């Protein structure tokens, strides 16, 4: 109950429904209020706009969304880590490309990206840290083509077998291809780093330091590094300080650990320009949680900046300027 997760939901219960937190005594009236709000309609406007004062939310992988509230980003992870030829057929059909070779697959990816941008997508999201290390080596087309061919050798395997995972050389090559496309378009690319949802994940795979070669090569890509890099917050501080194209994103961070978020923000404000720090992202699958999260985030930002004023690092004018940039 004392974790950031528990505190956020207690705040949401009070702020959205006027009910004193989440407990055995409140769960039934809270459930009734929850359902009644959805029957009434207008709940997203009330929570995001009226209560949360959130101008826009970046929505992961859903192009068909209400643009009053959301700006979508596109996921292209399936082009980097396909597992079966049937995925090539489906993606090729969507793009209008018959996929027989690596060049066809690259063309399908580029068409998918450009159509998403034309439809209003504002960037790209990568969640591959859940599957592999974020180090993507520079590999040649011949190595990638050899790995790609493995998908065709198991072209008729049944669905229950699960297919095969295409080789690392192919994955690395396709990530570099995606970033080259993004580089030419001046796009922002969001990367999941640090803590991973669920249990038993390999946290070292998600260390943002692994991406250093990408930061060096793709100078025109705005790398939006998610989740404070937690627990690699200080490593991310160094990266954002040393690379002009690396930006800190605190989405999820304030409920993962409010204290860690405050400590990290205090150091980042000493090391990184404030306009490279995004101090909040809801990162909930239901809208009520976003309200509780943004309350925690605003408190954390205010407490951290107040500490800078108290120790003489900031004057009141700098405090106000930082608030405008961060939130």
C-alpha cells in the first residue's frame, strides 16, 4: 500500500470519485462509481482535461484514436523481430508489397512508416528491450539476408509450433534501417529502457547505455528514453548530458518510485538542460490511474524545484521557467 502504485490509486479514488482510497471497505462503492462514470460518458474529458489538465497524451501503437486527447506513435518491432513467414505475408499485403527478399521487407517497413505519418503519427515506439539487449550492432545486408532466409525455410510450419526467431544479425540490421529512415525524417523514436512490466525479466538488456552507438550514428533522431532508465537513472543523466539527441522521459517513473524520481530529477536539473526532460507520462492502461500519477508527478516536480530554491541553486524566476518546461 505504501508503494507508488498504491499511493497513485488512492489519490485517484479520492480525486476522481471522492472515495477514501482503495480498501476492503471502499471497493464496492468504488466499483459502482467506476462503472457509473463510464455509463454517463465524457469520462476521458473529465479525467484528462478537467481534472488532470493534460493537453495531449502520446498513445502507443493506436493510430485510430481520438485526436482531441491523443497523438499516436507507431510500433514497427514486428519488422525487426518477425517469427514466421506468415507475418511477412501479412505485413507485405498491408503495404502492397510481395515479400521475397530483404529489400522487399525494407520497402514494406518504409511504406508502413510513411502511411502512419501521413495518418497523423508523431513518432515511433520501440519495446524490444523486453525481448533482447538494446545493443544493436552494425551488420551488413548479406548477414541479415542469410538470417532472413531462415523464415522461408520454415514457411509451412504449423502455427502451434510458434515459428523461429530470426537471427540477431537481421534484427540489428533492421533496427539500423529503421533509424536511418527516422533520421532522414527527423523523427522522435521512443525506446523502452529500464524497468520492465511483469516478473522475471532480464533488466540488464534494458540499460540505455547499450544504445550509445545508435546515439552516435543517428544524430538527427530525437531519442526519447523512457521510464527514467530506472534503475539506470544516473547512466541516463550522463547520456543526456553528452548527446544532444538524447532526451529523458520520466513516464511511469513517479509510480515506480516517487523518491527515485525526485532524486533523479534533482540530479538531471544540475546536469541536463531542463528542456530535454519530460517530467511526466501517465503509462496506465486505464484513465483513472493517470489522474493519480499526474498528482504524484506534480508534487515531485514542485518538491524538487523548491529544494533547488532552498539551497540557492535556483531563484524564483528560474523555478518558474523550469516549471513551464517540465510540466
